[in-house]
C-alpha cells in the first residue's frame, strides 16, 4: 500500500510543546522544525494564543512558518509579518450580547473604542445599515481619532451626535446617512438604511429585463441608492408573474403581494386609472403597493414599456 507524503505538521502549544509550566519552546523543537523543512514539510503552531504571542514563542523560525491563531479564528502565512490567510470575526453585537448574559465585560480592540470615539461600522451593523465602502469606513475611523468628522443625516436624529462627530455637510471626509445616492463630502462614507419600497405593476408575461429597466429608471431618476431598497410590492394578481418573481429573486428583494381591497384601503392621493380599475379592481397598483407600510411617496407612477413603478420610503430615526 502506498502512503501519501506528509506535507504539514500542526501542533498544539500549551500542554503539548510547553509542559509543566514551561514558558519557552525547547531548542530541539526548532531543530526538528528545520529538519521537517528540509523534507518539504511545513510546521504550523495551532493555538488559542494570538499571533504576536506565537511569533515571540517561535522567534527563531517565526518568518518561515505559518500560524493558526485564536483557535482557528486567524491564520497567518510565513513572513514578517505574514499575510492573513484566513480570518473569522465574531459579530460585535453578538459578542456584546454574550458578554451581557455572562455578566462579563467585552474586550474592544478598535482604536475608536479604546479612545471612546464613534465606532461607525459597529453602529451601522447594529442599526442594519448598508456601508457604501469599507475603505471609506476605515478612513473615517482614522479621521475621527484626529478630530471631529462631519455627519449629516436625512432622517430625524434621536440623542446627541456620537463622540468624534459634528453636524455638517461639507469637508474633506464625512459621514452621510441617507437613502439617496449622494456624496456631500470630498470623501463620503454613505450609510444606507433599507427603507425604500418599490411598487410595481406590469402587463401579463412581461420579462424580468423590462421590469429591471423600469425599476432602474425610477431609482436613478430619484437618486435612490440600490441598497436602500427593502422590498418590492404589487397586487396579488401578479403573485405568479414569472418575470416579476425572477426579477425580485435576482435582486435579492422580498416580494409582497396585496389584494385589491388592501390596496384600496391605503390612504393618500394617487394617480388613478379607469383601465387599471377595471382590470385589477383598484385604481392604481404601483403607488398604492409601494405605500403599504411606508410613510410617504417619493416617486409617483413611472411608465416604461408595459411596466409601472413607484417608490415610497418608510419612517426611520437615527438613534445614537
């Protein structure tokens, strides 16, 4: 029987290579790592320790071996420092929830946390906002450490602005909270609440491409950021409309369908159509469907090749 060649040897540290309270790796271990390397076999420490702690332990060979750290949450390749081969990060909100249930204090490691400043990515995650650019988020976090960063918001604000920010709509770098696709700063971090409803009406058998074109038209014309869309909505007569369902699935948008009675009950002023009333039992589909659960209409009925589309936005408050 042929045996496959060994290419990697991974070893635990505490209780295995370090025994009986030892704090230094024995010299013979480094010699063995060298012999393994000569045979083309890679040695990898595998431990719950952090990267820098493992590098200090394996200093004589630290630049030539990979490290599996923090019980597998981070893996670094050879180098000084080595490249990140893999990283698994626990959701901050989950960590804080677990700490609260355990009666423990969560350890924060970001510079903004350590200085008591606004952690913009953590707040965005907690509030369910889309982050337009993680690169911009990092730049904003760095800027906050240097001085106040301007923040503007297209929604009502509850509470004082967080430490490290100041109200403003101009500057080299800043934060904008909006459903609009806008960039008031030279370098804008756009945080986007998912609050826009897309109401859709269409003829029978219309293709997903035509629906996509109509929806894209109304989004662009009204400067709506694509990540601000929360759902699509229509009348229940379109529940089995293949083009509409395929479009929603492609975009990853949940689709809601309402009866003519439910749509008629929606309050507001809408673009009425006698023809639509005769066919569907309600005078307008797209505007009324968009307004179910929303606060105000931001784009009325737009017609495009057999498809109608309208936009409405939910009420939302930025809570700091």
